[in-house]
């Protein structure tokens, strides 16, 4: 049963990582990275590494996407203020 969880998690990691590379919109990329972080945390849990899974959950699926979204927001505001963007 544990092998099935690991195989499914590995496939989901491959799909999520590929999707993160192919998506062009930075906001959607941040959301896909959050999903990738959760899937990686599930994989680490299946591999019996709960401490790594907790770290991945905190950093990979919460902190990094949040920082990316805040950066995109600031860049878009600055571009709008300078009259260069949407």
C-alpha cells in the first residue's frame, strides 16, 4: 500500500512540476507551486520523512507562493503607476 502512495505521489510531482514550468502567468505559477509543495509533502510523508514533509509544507506550499504573489502584486502596481502595464 505504501508503494502505491509513493508511485502516485511521484507521478503527481512530475505532473505538477511540468505544469509549473509550462504555465506562463506568474499568479497561476505560484498556485501550481503551492500544489507542488503539498504533493511533495505527501511524498515525503510516504517516504517516512515527516520532518522534511513539515518543512516542505511550510516553505514550499505556503511561504514561497506567498512571496511570489506579493512580488507579482508589487511589480504590477509599479508598472500601473508608471503607466506601462494593465
